[in-house]
């Protein structure tokens, strides 16, 4: 297969999962162009978070290929991917609660500590709240502030791509809104984003393109706006997903 080097990330027919011979992903494909914000939605158990983990080397890929800037990265270790410009923000346990905000951000720059001051200034400008709270322990932050810190830490290495796993989960509607605003802001600053979300409608409102996964396969893909207005997607997915919010 010819590898498209104009794509930032190309996931080609990936099968994989957590246990050998039991696939959660059953032929997933995805394309991310430079500067895009991609949303991944679908019912619980569809494989959305598993796809992100496979991308970041945290889940075994049994079949298929993952490419980044034309280079195959299938199965590559997470620290190598961070060094190449891919950041990942997990849904849970995404900050060090006993460390201060500043120390958390230092951990984000561990591969390039000499860049800390410069990157801290950039992150502070993007998220002024983090600069204000830099001496506070992360465990004392609100849920929304912790999510902001997790994003800020992931941005310390100046990634080209950030993978966000359910960033609005467990937050109040007002804090969810802030997460989507922050995500759009990160994208506008030049970082490409792949975002897995249960808040399907809100996700599709801000993303350039969306993928609907079902049982580990691509069910639908289109622009975010087109998926929002697609009667089949509304009937099969947005109706039930919207009821959760």
C-alpha cells in the first residue's frame, strides 16, 4: 500500500485489543491531516478509547498499520511517540495529585528540560489559571482545572498531535464547555487534535471531521456538521448519546 505522506496520521485497517486473540478494534481506519480537529464518537464499548491507546502504543495491534508523517509507528513505545511529537491525555489519573501545578508541567517537559521556561510561558498564556495556581498541589484543583493541567502538561513537549480521551467526562456542563473551548484553542494554536468524546453533539460541533465507531469498526465518517445533521446518525447514535447529557 502506498503511504500518504501528506497525512499526519493514517490508521489503516487496525485490529487489536487488550487480550491476545480478542479484538476490540475490528478494522478501524482514520486519517488526520495537519491542522485538523477530529472527533471520535460512538456507543460505550465501541472501541473509541482503545483506538487512541493503539495509536499511542498502549494496546497491541494484531493486524493493520499506523503511520505518522509517512513513517510506520505500529507498536512503537509511548516515549518514542512523545519524542516524535504525539501527546496523549488519558481520561483518568492524568495528573500527579501530590505534585504542584508547576511540578506537573515540569514532568511534561522531562525529555527536554531545557525548554521548560519557554514552554511554561506559552502554556501560561494559553491557560492563565495554571500560572495563577502553579504553587498549588494538583490534587486540590477542581475537575476542570485538573483537565486543563493535563492538557497543559501534554503540550509542554510542543507536540504536533494531541490525543484526548474523554476530556469532558465527569465534569459539570459549564466545565464541559470550558474543555471544548480549550480544545478548540489548542487546535487554533496549530496542534492537530484527535478527540474521543461521549458528549457526541458538542464534539461534532467543534470538530472538522468526525468518525462514528461501532463494535470496533467505522460506521460513519463525514464533516462534524454533516454528521450532526445526518438522520441515521441522529437516530442510531446522537439520540442515545445526547440523553446521557
